[in-house]
């Protein structure tokens, strides 16, 4: 029989770990001296400990290992397969996060774009035709207001736009859609829009609808703009 410190050294774990396993019912000592409180372990406990550590190396959490220590091999293999699928999913997500971080470091940008989905929306708007983005400031009402532009990048000529109105106008329905969104100070909208179109191009996304500019105003008078572009993956790029 071995004391807890001896078992810890033999197995390459800490005494704290063995006490934790005892506390959660994963690995009990073979015996406990009532007078001293010393924990004693034998070969059966060493074997069980090695199995616990092996299952941990396979990616299984402790809460699941307790149910699998004495389970049939088929059940164990199923659990490992499910864990492997989850790990691969996490790796894919981390790789995408790393790619976004590398892109942000490689290309100075005024925004931090986010991909999300939004529900349908009904607006009453007044349609316009503009010659240059600089003209947008003159046609957009004071916030809170919404401005829409039908652009696929930096304009090379005239383009269509629309602004929300409380009277008259026409109803416009935006369907539920995938979007790329960024929140920017009111004064930086034009640069942010250019940066956002560049981001879409680098990430192989096509514009799938109007760019929505939500001009916001809080109770303290501070202003900001939410830029939102409907997107879809580019069909010929990956």
C-alpha cells in the first residue's frame, strides 16, 4: 500500500489532484487511517488512476470520465468520437478567429466588423439618386434616422439611396439576412464604409443587398452610426 504522496510521485500527479478525485467520487483510497487521516492506495487504485489520466488525454472531461471508467469499449469509443468532433469544431472556430486577427493586424482599419444575422424589417423611405458619397450628409435627416445605399464598393458614378421618412414615402421591406456590421463614430462613416467593403473583399463575400446606416442619438446627445451590409459567400472563392 502507498501513502497519497507516494502514489502522486509514482503517477506524476499532485496530491491536490488525488484529493480532488476523492472528493468528487472519481478515485477513492483503498483505506483511510481513522487515527491519522492518512489515505492509502493499492494497485487497483493506481490502475484506475492511470485509466482516468488516459481518458483525460483523449479529451474527455472529468464529469464524463466517471461514467466511462467501467463502461463497455463501444460506449467509450462513441464518447471519444463525439469529443473528437467537438475538438475539430473548436479548432475550426479558432482558426477563423486567428485569420480575422491576422487580417486586422495586416490591414489598418477604423472598424471591427462582426458577422451576424438579423430579422426582417419594415421601413418607410424616400428614394434618392446621388452622384457622390459626400452628398449623403446633406440628404440624411438628423438622427435618429436610417439611410440605405445600393453600393457594392466605392462608387465610380451615381448610385441609389433612400432615407427614412415619417410622412409619405414608400414602404421598403428588408428580409431576414446575413450581415456584416460595425459601429462607428458619426464623423467616420465614409472611411468606415470603405474599410468595410475592403474587409468583405478580403473575406470573399459579396454584397447581397443595401448598406444600412442606422444613425443613432442617445439621451446625452452622443451620436454613432451602425453600418450593416447584407452579404453572401462569393460563389467562386473559398
